[in-house]
C-alpha cells in the first residue's frame, strides 16, 4: 500500500501512471478504476458514535476528550468509526457506513472491496480492570463461532494514572492444562504478566494474546471489526445486572497463545520534518496501518484511491480541506475519508495529535 506525504505535482505523475494502466488488453476498464466513474462525490464522513455502558467504564472521555454524553452511566467504549454508525453530515446523512458501502464499495474501500467495513476505531475508558480475555484469530473465529473475522487489535495510550497496568501474556511457562486449572481455581494472577504503561505507549495485541486493560487508562483502539471475546477471568465481580458475567474458559484456552513475558510496548519510529510536524509509524501489519501525526502546520495527505483514511483527534483541533466543504474536527472526534478522496490537507488550528489508520 502506498501512503505518501507528497506535493501535488508528484501526485499528478503517480496518478497519471495509474490511469495509464486502467485499460485491459480488451480495452475494457479494470473494475478497480471503472468503479470511480460514479455519482458519489467524496467528502469526510462524520458519525454519531456508538456508546457502550460497561461495568468497568467511567467518565474520562468527558474530561479528557470533551465528549458530551447525556447519560451518567459508566461509558466504557465509544465506537467512533464502525460499520453500523450513522453518518451525520453531507449527502449521506442518516445512513450507516454499511448502507453507503453497499452502494459504493470501491469508492469507500478502494482496492480492499469486501462486504462490510473491516476496521473499527474506538475510545476506551477503564475506571476498573477489564476482564482478562482473549480473541480468536480468523481461522478459530470461523471454527468456533462461524464468523469470518477474528480480532487483532492495537492500543495507543492517551492517558494513564501513575502505575497504571495492563496484563499482556504469561509471566512464566504454563501448559494449556495448567493455565485452565489456574483459571478454574482462581489462581490466574499467578501466571499472568502485569506491565506498567504510560501515555504515548503503543501496544499491539495479535489475536490469541491474553490481555486486560487496567484501572485508570484511557486509550484509542484500532481493531478488526469483530466483537468476539472469550472472557477468562473477571475479578470475582458482578456485572451491571448484579450477576457474575459469563466466562468462556474452554474456548478461551483453545485460542490462547500462552506467550511467556512478551514485550508489550511496541517500538515505533518518529520522523521529524523541518516544518515542525512529526510522523510516528506505529504499526504496519496484516490488517491495518496506524500512524500518529503531531502537527504544528498543515500537511498534505492522499488516499491514492487505494484505502480510506480514518482520522481521530487525540489532542488539539484541525480542519480538513479538499475538494469538498471544509470539515472541522475538534478534540475527541473522528472522520472517515473514502478511498476516492485523493488529495486533502489537514490544517491544525493549534498543536494537534491526529491518529490516522488505513486498511493494510
């Protein structure tokens, strides 16, 4: 996948190269390029987030991200960009992302056309420990649940209290039987690895990794679109209904990799430019790519008609300029730029941090 920070002349050359390949030997347009001859004019989609009350949730999204919730219930997750979210601006106001994708699959997804939107972006606020859990990979999701997609995810820590921790893998070698026995007998803490985290840490969580997010952490999560979770241990507490939440030990153990003391913090590089901007490449793996843009000045971006760009504002405020009406993105907001957007500018109105995700 080509992701470029480039001047317009360079883009024009690349686009002309691509256009020259759009005819096959039979003089018929390739499906990929022909799909962009359509009635859809691209613009950044804004969404109504999907809010999820959780026993471990809190109100940090209000205080740290400026979210305006109308409930006092503990909001644990805000799904910012998701197939089921409704668009709240422009031509497609009132339709879900899935609705628009079914009408214009190539315009939205570029070269990654499929039946539904494959990524999910969320904020997560942990005022208490989440359950110790694991997610299946694609093969096990199909085998165990009949689902086409497992769940690999990653976290960018936005804020963390002093000595905040996560669980990530095992602290010592255990067999599947020993791990299952520890879970059934309430001794799982003895075999789990606890890791301190801080703001700015990046954690990559491949499917099969045993994990839990601890108290006092606010994070951004990018994941495959799947909610299949096998709960292994839930801290001996009741759920919102006053009853213990269901555990999934048999399937969970089957999916668990039992890695011993894996490195939780994923190293990443930051490239500083003379204009005061910096780009950190957090991860480029099988399902997604994630960058962090630290912006003091405008930056030119380009979808190259290959992949949508999923933007989330972690600090500051920005404007999105392009061949569409200007869109303002304040702190804590997100937007999806369809693959047929082409060039656009992100213009910070103050020092800003933008998380930018793509389909890999």
